[in-house]
C-alpha cells in the first residue's frame, strides 16, 4: 500500500462541521465545534488512518 502525507487541520474540520450543521438547521457554539473537531481527529488516530507527529519548534 502506498503511503501519502496528509495534514489535518482541526480548525478546518471545525469550520466544515459548523457549515454542515448550520445547513441542517443547527447553530452550534464555537466551543462545541472545537470539541467536535478534536473528536474527529481522535477518531482518525484511533482507526489508524493518520499518525500524530509532533515537530520540534526550535
């Protein structure tokens, strides 16, 4: 299986979820969107779809 490099931005996930929920008639709070984005990221980690890599900020 070919390996590809993917960058996941939880802010982008939060924005996507927010827009989708608003289209469906929900008006979530900003804090709720951050939590949903974190949950989605954790899901991807748990399913081994992504690996979390920490880069040194020297």
